C-alpha cells in the first residue's frame, strides 16, 4: 500500500465520550460530524434518545441490508428529509415513497440507461474542455481554491446534459450561492426540528432566507423548462437529445399521462441538486487526496498517458482507466458525499433485541460504515488499490451510491464524469496542497470542506 507518513487524510477527531445534549445541539448545528464520538465508528448499532427524537444508527451489515434492500417498504425515507428539501425539490424522486416513488423511478430510468450515458459524453467533454482552458490560462503555477471550480464544472455539465443549456458564469454564481445558503440553513432547520424549537422562532432566523434561496434556483430552472414544455404541448418540439427531452416525452405505462410542468420542474431541480452537488463534493476531495499522495498521482499520470496520450478522451478510455476509477472510489469511501441516509420505521420492529418503535428514525451512515475497523484494513488511510480485488471486501459495507431499489440513478453518469475530469487535470498539472492547509470537514446536505480546498496547480513540462 502507498502511504503518506506525514499527512493522513483529515477528518474531525471523534469525541472521547458521548456529549451532553446541550453540547450536541451547538456542535451539530454547525456539522453533524462534530457530534460523533469514538464508539460511533466501531459500534454495531447505536441510539440517540431525547424528547421528541428517537434515532437508531445501524452499522452492522445484516441490518444495513435489511433497511436498504430486504425491507425497503418497512423503512421508507424519513419525512423530515422531505419536509427539509421541499422548498427546493417539491415532490421529487429523491424524497417520495411507495407508489409515487415507483412511478417516478420507472419514468426516469430510461433517461439514465448506459447507452444514454455514453450519448451525453460529448456534452460532458465540452464542459471539461472549457475547465481545462480556464485552469491552463492561469500561468505555470496557479494557487487556487479548487472547490468553486469543481462546483461550476459539475453544474455546467448538468445544465448541458439535462437541459442542453449553457450555464453562464453570472447565473452559475447566483444559483450556486443560493444553493450554499439553502444547504447551510437546511442543516439548521434540521436541528431546530429535531430539538423541537417552536416554528414561530424559525422565521426570526434563517427559514425565510432558505425558502427564498430554494425559489431562486427553481425560478432559473423554470425559465429554461417552460418554453420546451410548451413546445411539446404545441407539437413544435426541437431536436434536443438531452435528458429533459426524454422526461418531456416519457409516458406513464398505466395511464398514458406525461409528467406535468410542476413534476418536471421538481425532477429537474432534484437532478440538478443530486447531480452536481454530490459530484462536486467528491471531486474536491479527490483533489485533496491526490495532493496528499504524490506517488499515486504520478501513477495516475502514467495511466492517462499510456491510455490516452495527448489525444482526445472518448468513453472507451474512461472504462480503461482503472487506477483513476479506484482513486475516485476510494475518495467516495473516505468522504462519501451523502454521509447518511435517513429512514423511519413504519411499524414497531426489533433489531439486535432492541425495540424500534413505530415512527423512530433509522439511520444508515456510509460516513461511519466506510471507516469501521471491522470492515476495512487501515480504515482512515487512502489506498485506491484496495478496490483491485472487490471479492476481498465485506459485502454491504461500501455504499456511497446507496443500495437496493433506491440506489443512485446517476451512479454511472457520476463515474464517467469524475474519471474524465480527474484524468484531464492530472494530465496537465501536478497537484499540491497550499502550505499548512487543513480542510475543515463538515457534514451538511453533503460532506464538504467549509474552508474550501486550497491547492497549487503546476503545469507539467511541455504544456
Ligand atoms: C459522486 C456522485 C454521486 C453520489 C455520491 C450520489 C449518491 C447518491 C445516494 C447515496 C443516493 C441514495 C440516497 C438514499 O438512499 O437515501 C442517491 C440517489 C439519487 N441520485 Fe445520486 N449520487 C451522485 C451523483 C448523481 C448524479 C450525477 C445524478 C443525476 C444526474 C444523481 C441522481 C440521483 C437520484 C435521482 C437519486 C434518487 C434515486 C431514488 O430514490 O430512486 N446522483 N445518490
């Protein structure tokens, strides 16, 4: 295994003991990762009980499998999540349950078949080529926070592949800022809800800002979708081959109905959120890890040069770049963008002899499971080569894209885009960290670095 003797990938040091309720509220208000304690990482199952909240965290593979795969109907998505995301996503596939979710999934599936993913490669690559121009235009040695670049390129890719639309820098900044605000306030709203802070007090704080931010993102998307939706109803649809086109045309197999305008807006808002925020988070963490491990970076450079050389990337190259794929997989293990999945128990049940009352929250947290010493050697170390032999891995303990019927619909899309972006950057630059930079790892809607990711990109010889 390659290792870096001086830097271990940073994560918030766990507390020695369980914190008091008061302490937990203030700590977790900023980031739920700050409220974890040592045993959280090694337990099979744990419980947080306080007035109004009964929450069970499951780390044991059999229990994970039960919640995510075998008994999905008994553990639907938590209503709190739906309520939290509603101002932005409406009733989208990410939060719905039961028949409503099933219909939405059936109607979205065709847009994400493998063949379609390769169809959008050209659109993805156009956005990545522009990223390359932007990064190369900054001289031989460029000091920057790479996180906004990763956010911009992934948002740009989503706009091009879903809407065939270009995201100009001004609109991008507007919606990205609105989205950051939405995330920050949503984390606070979650804590207010859990700790039963009266609703009238919420509006004295950030709740109004949160709703406004959600509306801003939806308005930008609505302006793009409206003319295309109207074109379908008036039979004047254009030639676009993007994901919106398949959403506009897809028909419910039972009723023959199409998605309504509001339904399409909900789904597109969700695809925009799920499709760029998660990928941006993981790509920023990949940059961090590559900077910490120069010899792995060098091997990745050799891989790109041997497979692609100086030529253009195509979808077949992506499939061949095994090391870069493993680097991204290992990043998703150490910094899973969706750090926990919140479900609830539909009826009373038992787990490890414990009674789980009806309505209790049940949480499966990749953040904890991916660092559990029972399932991983060197759990906090960066070792992409561990993915060379998937059979050596514990079943049901690697789930950055979820598991079972609700598994991420965009996983192949995300892998293709990530390998393309990483290979593009690695071919042109060496990546190092700014002196003494340590990321401030926070858990919000996704796992991010609150102080950005300050790196130095140095152009390779001959560029
Ligand atoms: C590295 C990038 C990504 C990660 C880590 C990720 C992770 C996840 C996870 C963990 C879930 C399941 C959550 C749960 O069970 O509670 C999920 C669901 C979903 N993701 Fe992703 N995702 C990524 C990229 C994408 C992209 C690029 C798209 C679309 C363009 C997308 C669309 C969705 C959708 C629609 C769902 C809901 C599926 C359902 O409930 O049926 N994701 N994602």
